[in-house]
């Protein structure tokens, strides 16, 4: 028996459908690339889980996952859940918040499949999902999930500069659904109010910080960096 497809309002040219057993967002491949789905079990997620560099990864360092310290993390701009899955695979309890209903449906489908696969069931058990706009409802969504928000991770949508056509097409889908992130300063303000220990913001390496208070620290990678806003140390 085939599963019902979630009823979600979509822009013309995009549909939700099951492709090879995975809920996928599909459109004209020339414009949007291959159907977009969330797969935590195989592919890139599996490779990163096994060979990604553990707690040495930039996102893990930024979120404060060090020896003996594994904070709870709210990923308030979850997207396709890639960073959230990395953090959960390293032992963190992670609450994903996604404002775009269609993307939240993909995340839910990916989580359910991960929960039923032996190699990812424990990791999926550390992940929770709420659909809502973190800019407007962050505190309420966290309270609803009964979650302790030590660290809040933000990855606002910025113009991606990667040369890969695949990334560009994937971002095209996101922009079609979500529009731009003009409210990044309000999102940062909401996160700073709710996080008990730190807020981390992913940015392109050369982009300016989000308008608002200046970050206390930055961690730089090859193409991106993390701006860190620290309330207090995770070791206490």
C-alpha cells in the first residue's frame, strides 16, 4: 500500500511525491535538479557519519562539542537536516525547527526512515522536529518540544557562492519555497534571548556578520565560518 503524500501548498512547477521510497520535492530537472529528499541512512549522510572527522568538524567545534561536553542544540534553520544529523551522530540532543512546510515534511520522512534503520535508529532518537517560524515562535516551539536550548545553531539563507550547479539548483528550490531571509537580524535576536549558553551563526567566509551585536569569536573554514555569540561557558 503506497503512503499518502502530505498535502502541502507548493509553488507552480513543484510537487511532493514518493521517489524510490523517499518523499521528494520534484520539479523540472533543468531548473531544479534531481528530486530533493532527506536521506540520513545512506549516501552523503552515511559517508559523513563514518568519515566526516567526528568532533573535529567545524559545526561540532562551533556548537561546543568537545571532550566530555555534549550540549543540547536547537537547529533553528534546519533545512535538509545535514548539520543537525552530524551533531546528533556525535551524541547531541538536537531539536530541528523548519519554517517551510514542504521541507519539514521531507525532514519528517527522513527521520522516520532513519528511526527504522539499525545503523541510524539511535541517532534519530536524539533528533526532534517542529514546523514553525523560529523568528516569530522560537521560544514557543522549544517549550512545546520540552527542550533545553543550550546552543542555538543558525544558518540563514544567504546567496551561496559555490560553483556547483547542483548546489545552485538545490538553493533555487529553497528560494522558491522560502524567499530570502531578510529577517536574519530578528532571528539572531530571538536566538540570543532563548539560548542559555551560546548562539552560533554559519556565514560565507567573507560575508559580514548579521546586523546586531558583534560576535565574540569566529571559527573559519575553507568556504564558510561560524560567528559565536557566547553567554556563558558550556563547562558550567
